[in-house]
C-alpha cells in the first residue's frame, strides 16, 4: 500500500498506529528489563545463614548497562522529532 492512494485521515491513522507500536515495544522492553534483572539479582544473592544477604554491587553491571540501552530506547520513542 502506498501513501498516494490514502486519504489524509488514513495517513494520520497509519502514523498513530506506528507510534502506538513503538510505545508498546518500549514498554515490553521495560517489563523484560525489570523481570530479567530481578531474576539475575536474586540468583546472585547468597544467603549466609545468619540472617544476612551477601550481595556484591558488581552484580548490578547488567542492569546498569542494559538500563543505558533502555534509556536510549525511551529517548528514541518519547523525544519529539525535529
């Protein structure tokens, strides 16, 4: 389907549909980020047996760097285009 045969309302609808898909893709990415990183953090925690959790902050490197990518995704979706 080309844009030459579409009415202005249909073009706006197609643009809105594309934007909704981008937003949905971002929120899917965000949910996967949260779920996976919670699983990683809990798998890295060691219970010492005396009531304390032993956790090293370097175990957050995946969350940190993936978070940078998620931020880039958010900016690409939600920042206004020029």
